[in-house]
C-alpha cells in the first residue's frame, strides 16, 4: 500500500507547508524557520517519489524505504495538525471573551514559549529522520520527476458511462427467461413456503444484475403485491437483515427497535401479502440462522417467492427449496460485444481495426467474466493510442493467480491516477455492501487530507471531491449509482472491496470474532464485532492505538460493558481523524472524553436513535469539519458555534426552534441538512452568519411553518431544497416594513431550487427566482398540488436550462406542452419535463 501513499502524503504536506509560510499564527509561534527547513527537506525527497513508486514492485529495498518514509510523513502531518489545532483553540478562547485566571494563563508568554519549544523539537526530529531517509535514496538510483498534478488536469470520463451503462444483460436473455419461468410456475399443494430459488456462480458473473433484472420485469412484478431487495453480504445478522427487509418494504429505518419488535413488525408487513424478495450476496452457512428468518418469511401469502444470489453451493443447499440455478461464464462472443460497447465511442470501431484486434486479445485474458470485461473496457474508453491498449494486454498482472477477474481489477487499479488510488483504498475501511452517500464520503476523504487543492484557488475541496467520485464511478470502481435531488448514492462491488482490502492490508485492519489483533502500524480500523474489540483487542494491545486515524463501527456499540470500555479507551486514539458508528449505538450520552480528540475532523453517529444529547466537550473539537448527529438528539446546544471549522452538518433534532447564537454563527459551514425534525416549527433567525453556506436542504420537517427572514442574507447559497414539509407555506416568507407586510427581497446566487411535497404551499414566492435571475439553472416542483401558476419572472431567467413539474395537477395543466394556456411563458427553456396523473410525462428538448 505504500506506493501511492508516500507521494500523495508528500504532496498534501507540501501544500500545507506552503499555506503555513507567512501565516500570522506561524510567525506568532516563531516556527517559520523550522517550517521552511522542513519544506526544503521534503521537497528534495518528493522529487524522486514518482520514480520510486514505479520501481518498488521489483525492488523490496525501495518498498521498505517507502514504508519508512510514509511513517515519518504521517508524523509530520500530526505535528502540523497539532499547530493548527492549538491556533484554532486560541481563536475560540478569544471569542469567548473571558478574563479568568485560566484564560490568562492560557495566553501567557510562558505557555506560548513552552508550546513553541515542544513543536520546534518535534519538527527538528522529523527533519533529522527525513535526512536519514534521504541519504539512502542515492542507493536506488532514483531520478527526479515532476510532481504528479493529475488531480488538477485529468480528463473526466463521461459521467453517464457508469457501471449500470454496461451491466445490461448482454448474453443473459436465455438465463433471464428460464428464471422467470421458474418464478411464474403456479404453486401446487405441498410446495415449500416460501419458494426459494438460489442463483449460484463465481464472483463477477453478474448474478445480482440478472436477479434485479428478473425482479424488475413487468411479467414478474405483476404477480406480487410487494417487492423487496436486500443485500446480506458476509455478516448474516438476523436483526440487520430484518431491518433491511423492513426498510426495503416501507422505507422505515427502525434503528431504535430490538429484535423482538423488529420480528413483530416484519410479520405485520408480510401478513397475508404475496411478496417477491431478493436476498443478494448471501454467505451464511449456518442453517439455524436461516431457519429463524425463514419462519418469519413464511407469514406471507402462498405464492411468495425468494431469490437468493450466492457464490456458495453450500448456501444454496441450505436455503433453496428447488434446485439452484447455476450461472455459467459469459459466452466469448458476448464478452467481445460487451467489451467493445464499453471501450469504443459510437462509430469508433470502424476507424481503429488494429484496436479491435488488441481488444479481442484482452477479452480472451478475462476468461469470460463480465466484471473483468467491463472494467478493462471502461479503462480504455475513448483511448486511441495503440500503446495504451497494448500495455493492458501485456501487463505483468495477468501472470498473477486468479480466474481472470482479480488480475483485470488490479490492472484497472494500476491505471488510476495517484490521487484516486488513495481515495479508493480508503473506502475499504467501510464494511461491504455499505451504501455510500457522495457528500459524506467526500467529507471523509477531506478529513484524511486526500483531496488536493486544484490550481484554481476558488474551487472548493467539496467540488473537487465530487469530481473524484464521478471519476471512480465512470471507471466502474463504484456501482449501483443513484442520483437523487439532494445527492447521489452508490456501492462498491464486493470484489472491488476485496481488491482494496488486499492492497491496503498493512494499515487497514478488520476486527471480527476471528481476528482481534492490532499492530502499531495500523492506522484504520473496521470493527465488525464490538465484543471482540473491547474484550480482546483493547486489553491485549493497549499501546497500539495512538496512530489509529479512523474507526468505523460496523455493528452497534451495545451492552453496558461495551459502553464502559468505550468510555475508557476513546481518549487513547490521540490522532483520530474520523469516527463513524454506521449502525448507531446504545449511548444516550456520548463519552465526555471525546473532547480530547483534537485531530478529529469527521464524526458520524449514523442511525443512533438513543443518543439524546451531545457531550459538552464535543464543542472543543475546533478541527471538526463534518458532523452527522444521529436520529434521537433532543437538542443541538448553542455551543455548536465554537466548532469554527465545521463545513458539513446533518442535523436531526427534537427541538421546536433552533436558537439564535448557535448554527447561525458557523461562518465556515458550506452544507446544511436539517432532516427528520418532526417538532421543528422555526429555524434560527440569525442565518445571516452562514457566510459560506452553499447547500441548504430541509427534509421531513412536518411541523415547520415558515422560513426565517434572514434567508435573504444567504448570498453564497447555490442549492436550496425543501421536501416533505407538510405545514410549510412558502408565501409566509415576509418582512415588516413601515407597518406593512412586504414580500421579502432576495439577492441570491442559486443554481438549483427544488420544492417537493409541500401540500400547504399555495403559490411560489417570486423572490426565490427573481433574486437568482442570472444564476438559476434547474428548477424542480413536485407534489405541490395547490400551486396554480408560476411567478411572472419565469420568462426572465436567462440561465434556466432545466424545468421539471410533476404531480402538480393545476400547474401541469397550465404549462402542458403545446396546449397549456401558459406554455408560451416557458417554451424557451431548453429542457422541460411536465407530468401529472392524467397525461404522464412530456418532454421538450
């Protein structure tokens, strides 16, 4: 794993050192000379890293040299972060305006001298270690090369060429027909209930794509009252599987229910209903676990059917009520068709017959595995240089052991730009089958310094990160891509996850019931079994946590002993950058010791429904950039204003009103989600303090009545969405002026506006559009049944490219293409979609 990491860490450090130079805080600490020496020493080493990374696979000495260098670079990052943390802390203490003895001591010259001496000593030690490492590089005959800037200049692949573009069932029509016939066969007396059909095959054959295609077929769906899809993956936890089934059926997350309550709810959902359930990627070979779930599934009506996809014949034997359907390799001609579809632009094949021939040789090495074919085809998309195609065909990776799929995936990884390699590998810290949200993943990458500033200083790191996401999707490193109004979601194929885990194994560690050891070089932890972690890993390796930078708890932190042990050990993670509780926890109050994690930048409480309050110490985390609060929070205290680095906030709270002097003081905040706040009636009135806010989404706040007048001050706002706020009337936005109620005058820079499911809104406030006449590009209105017309200014929106109106019967009738009385007012817009219950969708391009 050291290969791509040393150079990107060095780049990130050099960027940070460059920003330190001349900064007021650096001068105040008296560290400018030390910083300059460190930068000089690091620049000399960085110049040869590109050559070293290329040679390390054939030279163990270089690989070990890079490993040693990486450890020093990590320590250098920690020192620079510590300087930043202390500076931010002093900034917050100043804003509190206290003159207490403790504050005076904090700002005393002796305290500053002590800190400067400490940091100066650490920097000196790092320079000495770098000098020692640098002296060895002459042994390797490394040449200096320009630092890789591909994160700035790389060409984005077309976004619409994602995994799903190529996972169509080329060559699988016969398989699909046979499976549909098995499902459509009428039930007979004595048949097993429910009917379970396993689909078995090796990884990468397209079992999931085939099964989903079958479930989506009209001649299948019409036979069932309820359709559900669940990815089970490695851990067959009855509780989690039931939660996933319920969520697929109803959309409810049920994070706060125990197993008994979940079982009862599932029985109520299935009772008497004929359903079709897809259980995808099953590995469980414990028959007892399956029998427990099967007894619940038997509550459905006769004729209910279950499809299971698995690589294991043993799983098929345990779960199946009929013989398994064995999915074979894809035919060679179908593989060629799939590859050419992925690799060539339309009409390009005829122009490059030499590439067609090379492509045929590449496909032969993929051994008829569709995932391998798709992956390499997308890597070569649009490339016409014969040398690039030959480099894939002749790669030494084909000599690795495997069935065609792993060598192909390794070649795809090898061809990634350096910055994307590191981002991809960091995804292995999350458990298999997790559904990534693009905005949260970008914040995770930012917390670890993986996103490098482009040559455009005005481009935000969040935008660069989303570009990274799009690039990995277009190269098929992510799949199941779904683009929603307020963000995108996607998954990583389990074979891709296996690849990332194998490449990242030196620093990334999974704690499970079978593995609970941790080394001093471990930087990232995935905890699949909290009991093993707290009762075996923590006691046996108490001194191996200091360098850990990320922890993802993939199961719930439950039970009194786990909670007690967590409180004891949390402060040991001195350099932690990110902490995520994917499936929540049993904490009602999180440990106060979290305030000691001064390097923490990303904190995600996941679906924690029992977490009622945040610890007071959390507001000492001046470095924190992203916070997801969980689902049970009673209130967000005003002290949130001290999180001066916060850029992303996903807030769920039981408050009726957001107080002034809290969120409104977060000057760095760029993205704000306010969601599932059922009691919330009013937002804070001091939103003018959100001087950097670019995205505001308000979702499922059914008590919300109006928006604050201070919203007019959000001049940096680019995306604004309101969804499922049933009491909100947008026309209540108003202000008092000279004793009269006047419409609010807005001056915004909105690019995207979305109003969804607002049944109390009777008209659209013109200011939302008129105030962004020079910037608005997309305007979407959905399920706003009482709205009768668009504002008059709709014809003056010069930049508007996309207008969508759906499930707004009165509005749709007036603006129906060609026949609506107000169609002439919008017909100039390049892309228009108008849909209602009667007419269906109409599109004008």
